C-alpha cells in the first residue's frame, strides 16, 4: 500500500490530473474500465513517474494508503453511480470517494447522504480549466463531507492553480455545494461568452470592423479591466486564419451547442426565485442560434433598420463605450451569480465560503479574470455583503461605465443588432436600483382575475387595508370575497 490517491477515468482530463499530481510528489494509482488504456498510459505519458496502474477496482483499492482516497473523473450521471456501487463493498469506514466530474448538484446531495449512512466520506468537487488546467493547475471546488478535507487538502491545494501565491482551491461547503458552485461557475461562463459574442457582433455589424481589427481590440482590452482567459482566447481565435488565409471563425456554423450546466443554473435560479437574468438570456441565446434554418427563412421576410456605413462617427469612442458596456454587464453577471449562491446557502442550509469561491475562480478556470480579486476583497471585507453592486469598488465601476453601457445598448437597438445579455444586464441594474417597481399593478391584476391577494404599503395601511395581511378586493362588485391561496415564487 503506497498510493496517495486512486483515480478512475483515463480520458484527457484524468490523465493530465494524474500527471499533475505526480509532478507534485504524490503517488497515484490509475485505473480505467478499459484496462488497455492503463497499460498504454503507463507506457507513454506516465512512464518514469510516481504512477502505478491497476487492472481492477480490487487492485486499485489494495494499492492505496488508509484512509483510501478514490477520485472519479468519468461521465456524469449513471456511470458515477455504477462505479460507486462497485467501489463501496471494497472500502472501509472513513474511506473517501471524490466525484470530480460535471455532476448535477442534486445527484451529489443524494450520493453524500447515501454514502454517509455507510460510513464513506463523499466529496463532490468541481474541476475547471480544461485539459491544460488539469495538467498544470486547475480550479478545484470541493464540497461534501468536511471530515474528508484534512486528508485531501494537501493534494488538492498543491495541484491547483495559484493566484498571488494562494491556491485556487478551498473547502466550499457541505453535501453538493462543490458541484453547485461549479454549476454557477459554468452559468457565468455562458454569460461571459455571450457578452463577448455580442461585443464582437456590434463591432462587426455596426462598426464594420474586420476580424483582425476586432482581434486587436480584444488584445487591448486584455491589458485592462477586462483582462481574462475568455478575452485572451477570443483575441487568438479572431486572428487565426485557415489555410487559404481567411479567418477560420467566419467559416464556422453559427449554431452553438451546450452540455446543460448553464440550463441547470437558470432553472435553479427560477426554483429559488432569483433574478439571474443574464445567464438565462445566454442559455436562450444558444437556443435561438440552434434554430438556424428557421432564422434563415425569417431573415428573408422580417425587416429591420438598415445600418449606414457611417453609423460609427468616432471609432475610438465607440470602442471605449463598448468596453464599458462589456465591463458593466460582466459585473452584473457575477453579482447575479453570487446572489444565487447566497440564496442557495439559505435554502439548502449550507455555510458557503464566498471569498474562497471568488479566489477559486481567479486562476485555473474558464472564467478567471482580473476583477475576481476585487470580489475576493469585497467578501473578505464584508462576509455578509448583500450584493456585489453594493461594494464600493463595484458601485464606482458600474457608475463610471454607465453612460457607455447605455449608449451601446441604445446604438445596438437603433440598428437592430440583438444584445440579449447587454440589454438584460442593464434592465436588471435599473430594476435593482428602483425603490419602486410596477409590480403593484401586477398584483392588482392577479387579485382582479384570480383573487390572488395583495399587501398594502405600510404608509397606506388602514382599517380596511390592514398592514401585513393578504387582502382581496371585490374589484367589479360582481365577484366574491374569498381569496385564493398564496405562495411565494
């Protein structure tokens, strides 16, 4: 028995994470259901490293130090359950199973409870950064049975990415919290990507920029407040030519795929009644892109405004305002993501580590960006911060960017260029800063047609309109006085 950790699943992510662990001095036992992959891995990438192979689960377990630590990097869903079911009879009380796949957090909640009854410590860990991150330093988001943390902390924090010397990995919270935070990470990733695509579309369609010129803009943006992994790769993509010298990006079909994590985030936001509008629009943006043939037919019938060649009078001013719109919208996306995390903590009874979550996302992951450091600072300064927008740094940033943000959205609307995430970010901001919204009329409508009741503002409370009570009014004189049951959305 010598293995520090066993890893099941030798696809690219699994192999790279094993190599990363070996580079940091840990002995890893590698296993794959197709055992020929084990032999191939040992003969090639793993050769000469502190990596040993196993040809069965029994073999894997026999080669591990106690408490045994087994990490799964396999396809989410049933495959995870199948392997756990086969593993459990081979393990002892106090042993640890780590699911490092892209599992849906309710599945992790269930596995945590089931394994807890059997004395096995379950950890569901988000892993972000792709194959390069896995090899040289991913963002790791572990949650589950906290008793497992002391036994895996050194491994996880050693192999994770570092930001200002701090590991982009810390304990998130109980049960499925790790996979929940990874889900929100992926939702924010959907939003960031859609925002960048809208900025690209505005430059191309309204500004008449070439792909190379847009790439130059992203190069400049990556040196300022928008410095991030996704801005960086967008720069590279826009400057990449096919063999014929033409931009490859122009040859790619405009239909986006998705694996479901953005949808999970949007659906969970609806379940918790949180207005995570930007991620929702990013998901719908992909859905709209997917109906390509229908859009092509619609484009031949539906008309919109013509975009004149001189739509942009001052090129640099146009770019600067677009940068402000992208920056402000990005802040809204992260603010909404942390609103959702805050509500999840309340709803599921989790104590979540917000400063650590922001720190985990500062390096190694897809949404890593320079301003995540400011999010970490904000939550370290005020752990009970109600909303990121109320932190001085972000209040000042959005205030400064607001004029350019509004002008960009107005320009896109004027010329018929769709900006679902820019627009919803601005609408959310204006809604969030409104002390009064027209939901008073909406409640009156609901009470009128369905006797759904309403509550009265304290300053207008009276004997017939008592404060804090659900009130139904007979609006027409023909209805009854019985109200429908109430519920919170």
